[in-house]
C-alpha cells in the first residue's frame, strides 16, 4: 500500500507539473555585441535576447560610456517579431568600454535586472 | 520496489525532457545579476515557490545500505515569508533485516531580507528561519529500530548568500558562497542532545560568467552548469568530534527546473565510522512558473520588509 501511494505521488507530481508550466523569469540569454566582448567598430544596434517574452512597457536597457553618459540613440524597443528580443539603437561609439544595464519584466510578472560591458576598438 | 524505482525514473526523466526546449539558466534566489541556485545538502538563502521531488540519497553504512527518497515543497506566504515541508521515504537493507518507511516530517518558516545592493554587484542576501522536526510523524517501525528520531527538535536558523560580482578579477566574479547556521534545540536533550549545525557552499556560476562577465563560445549546456562543493557539519552537545559531509557536484539550471548531483563524502573519521561515500541526486521544480495560480505566487502580495 505504501509503495502504491509513494509511486502515485512521484508519478502524479511529474506528470502534473510538466504540461502546466507556462513561464519563468526573463534572464539574458545572449547579446550582440556579446557580453564582455570587443568589437572593432561601433555597432549601430545592440541586441539583447532574453529567456522569456518581455512586457514592453516595463522592460528597458541603457548603454553608457565610462563617464556615465548615455550613448543609446532613443529608447530600447521590443522586436515585433520576437518579444524576447530587446534592441537599442546606438550613437556612433568611439573606442572605449561601454556598460549595458537592462531591466526586464517577463510575462510571469517577475522583474529581473543585470548589466555587462563590451568594448569598442582594439581589445 | 520495482514500481518505486520506475516512478523515480519517471519523475526524474520526464520533466527535464519536457522542458529541454527552454534555454539559458536561472533559478531561485535572485539578487541583482546573481542567481543563487538550490543546493542539495543545505537550504538556500531565500524563499520561493518550489518543489524538490525527488531527492534521492544513497548512503552506504558499515552494516547496511540506506537510501532516502525525499520530497520538499516550499510555498511563499508573502513575497518574503515562506513555509516549507519536507520528509522522505527511507529504505535500509542489511544482511540481517530490511527496513523501510516514512521519515519524520520537518516544517520550516523562513523570512528573507531584501537583497543588499548598496554598491554595484554587492549580491548579499540573508534569511532567518525556524525549523521544526515533528516527532511521531514517521514510521513506527523505523522509530523503534532507531533509524529515525523519536525526539523532536526546533532549530532557529540563519541563512546567507554572497556573490563575488564585486571582485576586480573578472573570472573570479562568478564565485559565490552560501551558508547556514542553526541551533538544534532538542525536545528531550537527555535522550537526544541538542546540537549546532553549520553548512557552507562554494559555487562557480557558469550562467553568471556567460550573462554578466564574458560570454564563452562553449556548448550551451555547459553555460547552464554550476560546479559547487557543499560542506555540512553537526556538532552535538554530547561531545565528541563534529560529523558531516563534503559534497562536490554539479547543478544544471534550466528555465523552470534544476537537476543536481553530488557525491557525499564523510568529512572526517568520526563520520566515516557511520557512513561511507554516498551519492545524492535531486530534481527541483520552480513553481513560480505557475504564476497565474495560488500554487506559484505569494498568497499575499506584500513584503513584510516594506520594500
């Protein structure tokens, strides 16, 4: 009897949990320019791909130089064809190190945030 | 027994395959860039909606093979206050006798202070909790045989986590430590002495390296892994050397679940007298994926710290 109960608990838990899972926190999956990378010339757009779809009104990103001055050209936008992608147009960037800060609200209503740097010019 | 094994295999194998299409790493206690994953032999430093089912612990002893098939369910009451319940089914095989039955139930009430980020990448979090082992909730046969406690205990516990994202050396930033310290007050100290329990884990987060420091051109499954070592010790008021284990292993984090496996090595000769090197594996489900239901979010959407 005990075995039967135990078996049922494990199997039901596995089967019930799996199909109902529908979302999760949004974390950075990858970026272009890549996290910590060096690119030879100024990119025109920074792309951020997240692990979940984002709520556009509450998800943003900024890019700043060493002095803290913002170098993005306008606000970040969600790619209409891929709601897990956040794009930020950039001004012409002189050689240097730039910091990307992002804030994401995923469809599960959890907020996440993070930052990373990339370098323009010879590395 | 074969049905039990089949069920465990199903529980372990099925959900990971279902979720395999999800990508990148995440888990549960989040503090800025830092995600503290769920550890196997000690508790993590925060509260969340999650379930560990099963946690399989295989432990050889000098006279028997002891296995446990554990469960744990953690539920948030408010955003910072959580309740947990855990236990397991135990089997003990020896030439002289075979024993099996349910372990006692343990309940936990834990409150997490909002994470500290007083300077960039401070990544400091702590929680306080009260853990109650409820005597008499397990198998009578196991209790009579002395396999499980017949005396309850209450343990005020302090938990912490610190990520090292504020270090200057980039490749050291993925390191983090978590720990817990508790005083286990026995209901009947003369029968079962009170004790101090302490544990620490050292982790190297490949997801942190990938997302916050330097993206690596390596297979994606490697970017989801966190190698770690956990050390968990107990020092009884009865005297004698402390006993405990050192558990090196790997955690694999996906969007909605985590799989962990560790060797469980006796930390000293006193521990080796009671057990050999064992193994622990755990499937962990993050229940806040059920964000639209009571099951996956706080019952009361409020933070007692007012943040």
